C-alpha cells in the first residue's frame, strides 16, 4: 500500500494542476466540438454522476445549445486537412534514416533496407487488425479540437492474443490521462484513470482483482457494476535504456484499483509508451492549446448574436399581441373568424406589442465574425475553386505554399510524435526477433550497429520543398539566357544533385532508381558508343575526300608537278584510313 499511497498523492497533484485546462476543455467541447466524449461535462473527469440516466447522445444534447455551426464545421475540415497533409492513408508519410545528423548519406543498399522496413511498418499500422486508422484519427481529432491527443501503441500481450498483429493501437481520451513532463518539457510519465465494469476488469487484468471486484464479475446481477482503475507510468529508479529485463526497464508501470488500492498488474515499458501530439504548446505545459483558443470570444459572441437574430426574426414574423382583456385569445390561422375583436368604429381590439424589430440588424456583425473564424481556423486554405473556370497552375502553387506557411509550424508539432511512435514500434518488433539474422527485416551490417530514426515525407513536407523547385526553374531559365553568350554555362548545374532533390521532395522510392555504379556503367557504354560513332564518321569523311580528290591528284601528276604527287600520296593514305575505319566500325559501311 505504500507505493499505491505515493502514487495516489502524485495523482492528486496532477489533478490539481489540470483543473484550469479542464475548464477550457469544457468550453471547447460546448461551443466547437459537440461530438466529443460526454465525460468532459464533468469537473471530476470520468466520474460522471447520473450518466446512465441520460438517454440522448452527447452530440445531440450539446448541439441543441448551438445556434451557429461555423466553428464546428471549420474544425472538422481542419482535422481532415491536417490528416491529409501529415498522415494520409495509403501514403508513406515518413521515411527512415540514420539518427546521427552528421552521418553520411545512406548507400542505395541501406536506402532500400530503410524503405523495406518502412513499408513493413505501414502494413502493420493499416492492417484491419491493428486499429491504427481509427485510433490515430481519434487522436488527431483530440489534438485539433482540444489541443492534445494521445495514442497508445500497445504490445500484443496475453489479453490481445487473438489479434494477429505485434502492435495494437489504442486511442486514449484526454479526460482519462494526466500527463507528466520533466523540467525541459519532455514527457516522462502519466496517470490514466478510467472506469471499467467488473466483467471488463476481469478480462483486462486476467482475474488479478480484489475479492469484491472479482465477486461482482462472477455474479450475473452485479457484473456491470463500475469501478475506477488507475494506470500509473513513471520513470523507474535504476532503470536504463536498452535493458533486457522488464524489471530494469526505463519506465515502471503499475495498475491498481482506486478505491481498494489493490495492485492488479505491475511491469514496465522499455520505451515511453504514449504518443502525445499537441497543436500549440504554452511554455512547458503538459497540454497543448487548440487553434480556437484565441477565438473563443468571437465564437461565444457569434452564438449570442445568432440567437438574438433568431428571436428577432420570430418576433417580426409572429410578434406578441395585445388584445381586449375581456375577449378570448386570437386565432390567427388562415380563414378563421375572431368575433368581437373590432369596436363599433371598426378599430381592432388587438395589436402587435412590438413593431420596431429589425431581424437584419446583426447580420453584418455575424458575417464579420464568420469571416474572422474562416481566417483564424484556416478554412480559406481548403478552398478548391476560385471564381471563373477554376485555378491556374500558378494559383495552385501559391495556395499550396500558403498552406505550408500557415499550417506548417503546427503540423511540425504533430509530426514530432512520429519519432516516439517509431521508437515504440521498433522496440516491439525487436523484442519479437524481427531484426535477427534470417529474418526478412534483418539489417545489413552497416545498419545493424547504428541508431535510426524517422524522416518525415508527408505532403506538407513536399509543400515545403516547393520553393526549391521554383528556385531551380528560375535558375534554369537564367541558364537558357546565359547559354547564348556562354556555352559553358550548362556545366554550372549538377544534374545528379538535382535528381537527389527531386527524389527527396517527391518521395520517389529508391528501388525505382538505378544505383550509382549502374549509372556509371551506362554512361561508360554511352561514351564508348559515341567515340566509335565519331571514329566511323571521321573515316567516312576521309574516304569521301579521297574519292572526290583522286581525279585532281591524277591530273596534277600527269603535269609532272611534285605537289600533285604529294597530294596523291596523301589521298591514298586517307583512303586507306577510311577503309580501315569502315572495316573496324560497328555494322561496316558501303563507302568505296
């Protein structure tokens, strides 16, 4: 109980630190994310009193209090846009390389191995058994709408034995997890507090429960009773990276029942187990800030203005009426008769109580706030068509660059989680023997003793590289002008480095490109063929000269000129040389 008591005190401190964030989260959910978990309605996290009595869904309950959905659909679009730019399904959104920033560029053999390992990881993630697609999407929704999203890559253990995948990915709702960071802001521990039914807990912890919970799980009438469980993960004293024994692992893991303090499971993690993504971070806080945080004043004002406009519209269409106190209520249905509601002079004994209502008075301010939200929540960046017949290539390039400039810094925060995810996956695969000799993933010797890490290659990274292509195109245009006065200007551009830039920016697989030694061999063969063709052309030219000049040489010789004899000898020699080139050249020749 001593260890559990210490953990409970740490958990209480983490709860107190998070209270300010929970107030903000409830505002974000109420005004911009009605579809998130109902537990955010409660100050006490997962313990929500009366939840079982609520029959309507959380989204329906919250949506009834929303009068304008601009912020809601803008954030939904932002989530989809961020996913398509950073982690699109069916696209290898990261590569692998050496962890050392000063390491040499990988050889083609090493690059092909990195691509093989990368493809294997993506097959695991997007298999129908791993749960990555759904868990990752939920984590990204939480990142954008609440500022922080948590993904848990779990190693397939006994309770997941029926799932044929080495890694199973779980989404951890933000209201369940209390994050801990060190003095530098690095994630170093967490508490996860969740409610489980007795039968769920028996399955999750393989029956290692207190007597009360185990008895409830075995009783059909009490098996659905709820109990709160805590999963604590902290840095282990004496633990170190690279440990082979879980008892010396870097992180210690303890699961216990919150009420009884009974320890249900105890173990550890060799790598930090959570992938924490943050939209924007305030100093060294454990939690991030979402994009709508700075616009909550506008969002709340918009809801109030739209509500008042709806009330004003209703008053204009169906205003409150005043009638004679002795008469019955009005029947304003078409064709109905209301006897006694006019006096002897024909004046009505009823009238509208409000006749100065202007429903459109707030429309200008409503439009202004909506436009501000479209700009502040990046809605204008997803516009696909402009006025007219569409967008030109230049306009598309400019819009892509705008996306990279505006959203790029925030996507960098999200992509920072790729490294933690990769380390966790590589650690799990390594413990299962994936990198031992004889395995399809066994690395070459040059890679076996080195550290590797991810290299982001997502569409947003290609947008960042777009500037290189624009600069290259401008430089080629300059070269075309320079070639008219300086033929050697073409030598200024290194085409091999240009190819490397294109490969890196476009994400072209290494296996589609020839290796350097193959390129050198092809270039040598091409040079040899060009030399032979030049030799053949020279021989044919000399032979033609000999044929055309023979009559002139004969005439000069008959006149007895010494120059004629010398010319005849030169032409004979040229003819002999031409014939030799013809005989030795590829394919021969019919030149006489």
